[in-house]
C-alpha cells in the first residue's frame, strides 16, 4: 500500500528508475504505463493523494498549518507524487496569467485525481493563488478549491489577512468549469475539467505529444524552466524532477525527438508522459462524472436507455413516440439548429455536429500558430515550428503530405498540417443531442474542450459507453435497438419538456445574408463608425479578466490589423468574434456576457469585418467572409 507519510514509496517507484536511466542515457525514457489490473479501480486510483491534499487544505484553512505563509510553502507541502508530473503552460486561457518567460505550471497526481496549478511571475494576474481540482471518488465528481496567500498578494484587503484564505468552488471558476456561461442556477451540477483534446495542446511547452524535437524553440524554453527548477527559483524548486537541460542537449544530439516522462500510472498510451496522461485520465474521470450526473436525475430510468441506445442505434426517433418526436423537432427548429430549407432534418444535425467537432482542431492549431508568431516575429517561422511538430507526431511518421479533410478513419487532418482530431463520434453525439437536449440536459457540459459548444473532446463518448451502468443495459438487451427503444418508451410519461423558450433569435447566416443587402456599399470609415459598441469589450479583453484572451479592443486600428493578419487562416480572429457575438445568450461563450447585441448591431459588425478583411468597399455582390454554416451553435473559428 502506498504511503504519503514520507517519500520512500515514490522514490522507489519513480526517482530510482530515473537515476538508473541517467546512468545509461542523459534523458530518461518515459516509464511503461500501468495496465488496468495494475492501476486499481477505475475513477478511484489516487485516493491517498486526494486525502493528503484535502487534509492540507483543511489545515491551512483552520490555521493549523501555521508554517505555510506563501504559495511556495504550500507547494512544498504537497505529496511528492503530485510534484513529480508537471506541465509548463506558456499561453494560458485561465485566470492565472502566463507567458513564455513565466509559465503557468500544472502538477498532477499519478492518475490526475489531483491537479494543482500556479503561475510564476509576481506581476501576473493570479500570482497570489494556487488552484486545485480534486476528484471525489465517492460522489464521482470534481471539486475545485483556491488558496490565496496574503504574503504573495498586491491586494490590500487580502494582505490584511493573517493567514492564507481557502475558497471552495470559487464562483469565478464557474464560467469555464461549470457552464453553461457560468450559470449558478446549475450549481448542483459538478464542475468539469477543461483540457484541449489530445494529441496537442495549444500553449503547452512542449505543445505536441509531450515531444521535444531537435530544432524546436520549445526546447530552449523548456531548458530555461528546468534551469530554474534546479537553480532553486521560488515555486519552480518545488517541482520534483531529475530532468536537466544538459541531459536534454546530450540526448537531442543523438536522437531527433524525446518525450517528457511523468510518474508511472495508468494510461491508454504505452508509456507515461504528462500531457497525454492527463488528457486520457481526465477522459476517464469525466465519463464517470457524466454518468453520475445523469443518475441523479428523477428520469434516469428512462434517460439511461437513450444513452445506451445512442451508441449503436442509428435512428433515435424510435425511442420516442410521435408526440415526443414532434417536441424534439420543434425544440431544435425554434433554436434554428439542424435545419434544412427551414425544417428540422436529422442528417443536417449530424453534419453540423461533425463540422463543429472538426473545426476545433483548426481553432486550437491557430492558437498555437499565432502564439509562435508573437514569439518568433513572423508567420513563416511559426509555420516552421508547426511543421517540425507535424514531422514527429504519431500520425506524421512516414507521411509525405496532408490527408484529405473529412476522412472517417480516425485520421481527420486539417488542411494546413497533419495534426489529427480523432473526432469520430459525431453521429452518436447527434443522436444523443436529439434525445437529451429537449429535456434540458446540456450535452455541451460533457465536453472538456475550452469551447464546449464544439461538442468536442476525443473519445469522451467512449468513456460513457464503457461505464458499468451503461454496459449493463447494453448486455441486458443484447444491444438490440428494438429492445432498448421499448424500454425507453415505457418511461416516456416521466419526462418533462424543457421550458426555456427562444424567441426573436436570428441565426448567423440570416444576419450575414441581410448584411449584404441592407448595409452594402459603405466605406471602412463608415463601417467603423457603426461598431463603437466593441469598446465595451475592452474591459475584459485588455485585462485578461476571468481568463478573457487579450485582444486590442481599445484600439480599433490594432484590432483591424489583427483581424486582417489572421483572415482566412487558422485562428481567424474576425470569425471568432463573429461566432461569439452571434451565439444565443443561453449558450456558453455568448458575447457580450449577460446581454445580446441587436440584430442591427450584428449586421453592422458583419459588414465591418468583411471590409477589414478585404480592404475594399463592400458591394451587394460581395459575400460575407466565411459566413457561419447553418447552425445556431457554430464553432469558434
């Protein structure tokens, strides 16, 4: 049995193998991952780490841990097994600000049931806080906590406190972790993890598959972080690793690519590396969370058959009677989702779901591209870095060029690189959307993606399907759709129609079409004069308030330059703005938060964006650039 009273257990398991590896190789190979049998019960593998961190929180909160005054003190008190797997984040969308010189750090327990984050620059927002996400195995849910340290803070009110302040389930975390749109009326639902789909994570160092490739700028940055770890820099020094910059240089001299090792644990990969591990481990925990959330519903005995049947039954309408099917179609029609020629069409809902999932790969690769461009000074050099990562990623080996977009063989490739999205569950997602969303079940909350309206996260559906509760239903009916549909129909009377009417909503394509005719022929100066409402966006987007990305809304010339530079490319900023502003207010990420622009303002925005992108006068014949496809929940571009 593991013991966290001292470091002997982890030293024997991790540190000793690393030391042995150092005798043979300057950079140790990642350890072989544990199998299911070795790892212990699913969704309850790090109980000792969870208990140890919970006790630490309680001791800090009560004042018993009087020696802990700073974040550095707190990090040093964490179990060694939590401090031995780490990820550096140079471009963060969290409320803990970061940059390439001063990264945010993610620490994780072996199976990610404890994650701890902090940043490293006293001048950055969030420096006075350590954030935690803890898995509650008994309740099958994530719990969030934040510790703020008066000794590290510039906040006068906090500095007046005599000890660190612990807050459970902070309200400011709700927007990203609890959705939709931070709706506190849904506080009874558990927090969800936030993580880009694998196998690359925009802003991480390294960003693709935990790989450090010869010639990559990530190597330079990663070495600088390791030097601070071993140089005793505050906070960095609490990371437990024997990896060194010298060892990395020696190894890359003989091998073109190495992976960062992490603590031995379960993984769907053959070896343990931190980004791949945390992504897969979160998927498992998130699957347990989703099923447990559904089980708490009073209509679970009916809903469970919808879930079980969606994996293999291609026609979701067979699970509802005529009246319920009409209600579902009316619900989507009212929201202008899944429409073909103004009528609901299930194949269109499937196509829209697929488009949103696939688009996320382009958006997050765009985030990495423009992050590199900012650091390296040119798009060409940024693309070289992306191409270098392409060369060594799991799908890149031996490939001579990009594959065709939209292939269904688990190798969907975006046109500008060969990074796969691995998104193959759009049919199942669409079936379940049809059955569950009209009941008020927010399936976007199942996604761990930074923008859940993409309904994206590779294989999150697999973990729901493999849950024992769902597997027992599939086995009970021998996976026969007729039997599952019959079971579902027995309980239709227990279902309640969702009461959240939507009126007066204009879809993005309707707004774009009307913009061509009603506001055509204007100059850039005229168009600019009609989008003054964008100044209100500066409050959050120039200060990174609540994790908002930094965008120059306070300077229209700089904003136009950014939109023009990214136009038509990965991470098109103009289309990101258009997508968020045209979302319904009940959807995650709708902007401005808490209110909606008028249709006239949205049309003005569309015309301004088109003129900025083209640099020409708008004409009646000119179509809006990249008008959003016919779906009210269009993906961020």
